[in-house]
């Protein structure tokens, strides 16, 4: 009798288990270290979980979408079909950190049937050695054709109160300093983390942005983001800080809706990158691999660029974008600038631009950015103005034809600037004419900007409508063989693989904030773990006058780094678009240090991360495209440290001239930021390096294959 009761109890427990869970489907990564489980529970809710080397990364988490004016895609599902496959290819990016990228994953595609609504939803999982990507797919059916997303309810259930490196969730800006805290501390720190911006819309006391980098107590590094953001709203994460469960939070439109879809269609990929080695997060190509191959047959016109420009002096406040102070308002086509008095502080004059062209030509730089060249800057911001710029009419002191011819004679190109003042309808109204103007006048790259609140009014920078605009601008530019560097646009999600003329973005807190009050010393040790997971950033490094002494008695801030850390950023912050951002006269005072900026390239055959810890330090080594030369950069946070590494990535049997640009013995980012020392010597792949970094300091190292003359003239490294 007792045994019978035990059997009945066992059967009851088995029934309860089976009634709550269907048989789990699972796949592992190619190397077997990651495992994904998927199931549908008794309520018909899709559930997934992820583990790494047996440790929980994502605990059981729900998937689904809530629809407006229609039953949701959240429950009532049964598992109709499961298909698994393996994919392995190697592809070459047009530009990048490495010459070749391996795209190797195991895939599971589950088809879910919602019987009550007679419709299907597909969830596609791809498991790589470095993480997971999954997305929703909506096949065309009579009951799922046009639909509106009210909310997406994708969950990421964390296994503990992890340390997170985060910025506030915001529909309009990513230009925040990072905060390091436990997940449970986000709510209490949010108010301080939200700092003023020209356009912002925070939404929750526990809302954060992707890419979100975390570290667990047992040493796992976890990164949450999205890939291939096309015709969809940007995803933020909202945290249930009692249970440590993140849930997707999409950017709404002016009506509060989160997305308008037409089947067949798909969502962006939701991504989880994980490793027990921080360097693997930086090495991950998962985001790129989840994007489609290059959309262009001819990519010969897409070239990485190193540039200077008339920009920093205006950011710092020494000069202005505006031509005159006489005009309280401007009407394009009606205002006659020849009848106004120049303010004497306009930055983009013929004379000043020629000075930058000369400097670029003398030092092997490719282009010169010119901002404030076109009419309309006197009242460009804060008025919700529709017809704000026409992108083709220069100020009286900017001779387009003459400057183009002068630049061409020097072997340099000018870089266009299109500030839209967030008046997107106006930009699209003028876009073809503006791009043709660029072609006619020798420009092949444009820095665009979206400062301020959006027009159409009520739209946000990261909503579906704006995301479609950003991609439209890139593809339209490709028709004219123009590369785009969009500022204030949505954060990148790997679309540069498909559209490689998207050569850069800002979409984070860049160098300009060093003039506005500074960024935390650990900021640039976090950007590669957070912002750069989706694509390169136009960070604009290279400030030598870190105390901004060129401003004299004018109000100014101070850059929170040493000079050598500024050099190191050309290596640690990967971008095919790198600016030497300081003034010409500030470089001319330190041409021995500027030599590294001249030498360092912006396109690579290989990259290795030698040391890395988010929020603390990064040391990266990169091999220049088509050569044997390497460049190394190392940075640290507010703590001084010593970087120790071996040059074992160099080719065996070869000798290299090493030139080290390091913080001086008395260097300090606050007190003595421009103290540096330069050391040169012959090294091999067996040479061991030990470099001291000051507080918020860094070092840069060039490794150039030695010529016979070098071997005679340069001493062995000691």
C-alpha cells in the first residue's frame, strides 16, 4: 500500500511536470561550450535559457510580442516544427579589424502555432562559440498580415545581481557617461546618471540602453544587444530589479506605438555575447555575422579615412559656426548675408580651411572636415524649424570651388557636413540635390547630424520611422558613391557589413564632452565593450592641448586623459574613420608625438586584445592592412598601472623598429597631462614589454618592419 502511494505521488508529479513543460529542444555551440534550451510551457508561452560551460547565463525567459488591437503573440502556442542546421563560412569585410571573419553557428528554427488565432510565428536561434542571436519571424498568413506592436516582451533573466556598466535608457540620446553598479543599484543611481542633453526622453528608473556589458560574481562577461536593426524600433532594456530580469523596451513613435509591420517580416536579432575572458567580448564578430552580406557589387569607392577639421575650436568655444551675430532669425533664400557684418569668429573661412588643407597634405592625412560652411547657423537650433538648411549655399567667406581645387592640388579631399537640426523632412527634401552638390565639388564623405528634437514633431531619434530614415540616407548616398558618418543617429547594430559606406557613427559620448565638462577616466575603457559592439565610432581622439590652454581667458574645460592616452585611442577604439581632432597649432608644438598619428593606419588585417577588463584597462594590437607592421595601444582608468605583454604576435624571425610613446614619469591626467617620453629600439616576437601608465594614461607603440639601414642605426630594445 505504501509503495502504491509513492507510485501515485510520482505519477502526479510527472503529470504536473509534463503539463507545464513540453519536451525541451536544445542545441549547443560548435565548440560545445554554450547550450540553448527552448520549450513551450502549459500556457503556451515560448521559453528559452542559455548556459556557458554549465553556468547559467540566461535563466528561463519568456518570448513574445503584445499587439495593438489584436490578440498578442505571447501565449497559446504549441510547438509545430523544429529544424536544426549548421553553417560555416569565411567572409571578408570591406574594412575592419581583421581581414577575414568566420561565421560559424548551429541553428534551430522553431515554428509555433497559435491555434486560437490560426497563425504561426517562427523563432530562429543561432548559437555561435561566442554567443547567441535570435529573432522573431512572421510568415504571411490571412490572420497575420498588417499588425502594430504595442510592446515586445523578450526577457533576459539574469542569474544574479551582476555588475553592470550602463547608461540610462533614452529614446533620443546615448550621450551619457557610464555608471558602474550592481543591477540592484541602478534605480538608486538613475537620477544622477541622467545628465542634460539637447534632446532626451528617459522612460524608466531601471531602463538602460544596449549594448549592455555585465560581469558576474563568478567571472562571466555577458553582453546584451541587438543586430540588424532594419524597419523596426530600437530596443532598450527595462529591469525588474527584484528578480533581475531584463525585458525589451522598444522606442515608441509619436502616437505611442512601437512598430508597424507587414508580413512576411522579421525583427532584429536579440544578442547575448558571453565568455569567461573579457577579451573574447572585444574579439566577437557575432553582431556582424548576424547581418546580411554586403549589398553593393562595387565597393572600390569605399575607403577608410584619417582626417583633420575645423571643429574643435568651435566645440571649445573659440570660434563659431555662425557667420554673423546680426541676425535673430534667418529665412533661406531671403536673408542676404552680404549685407550683414561678419562676427570675426567664424571658424570655416577660406583662410582657416586652407591652413588645415596644408597641414593634412604635409602629414599624409586624407581629408579635412569643414563645419559651419553653409547658411543658416544663426538660428539653427531650438526653434523646431522645418526649413533650416539647404546644404548647398555657402557663407560669403567660404569659396566652394576654390577650396575644392586647392585641396585637390594638395592631394587632399574636403569632408562635407550636413547638420539637419533633426528636421528630417527637410533633409530628405534636399538630399539628392545635396549629394549631387558633393559629387560636383569633389566631396566623397559626409558627416551628418541630428541635433535636437525631431521633426516630424513627436518622433524620437530611435523609433522605427527614424531608423528607416538613417538607412535611407546611407543607401541614397551609395547611389552617389558617398560614405556616411552619422552623428546623433541610432546606435549601430552591425549594418556596416551590409552597407559599408556607413563608415562611422557617433551615437555615444565622444570627445566633444571633454570640452563641455569632461568624461569619466574609465569612459574609453568601456566604449569597446558597450557602444563599439555594434560598429565603429567617430570618437574624434587626438587632443594634445588637454588643458585647452589655447582658449586663454575664455571659459573652458579639461580633457580627462594624458596626451599618450589620446594616442592610444587610435588603436583601442577601432574605427575606419579617425580624426586628428585638435588644432593645427597644438600639433605643431608636439610633432614628435604627432608622428604616431601620422603612422597609425585605419584599416587592419588582424587585431588582438592583449589585456582587457571593462572599466579598468584595454591593450590592443593591430596589424596594418597589407603590411607586416603592427600598432599597439594601451589605456587605463583613473588608476595608474603597468602593462606587461610579449610581442609574440610579430612574425618569427623578423626584426622590427619599435617606437614607444609613453606617459612621462611625472605624467598625471589632471596635473601634468602632456608629459611623455619616446623610446626606440629593435625588437622581435620574443621581446617582452613593460610600460607604466599614469592615472587615466596610456601608451602607443608602432612596430615597423626593420630595413637593413634600421638594423645598423637602431639599437636593440632594452
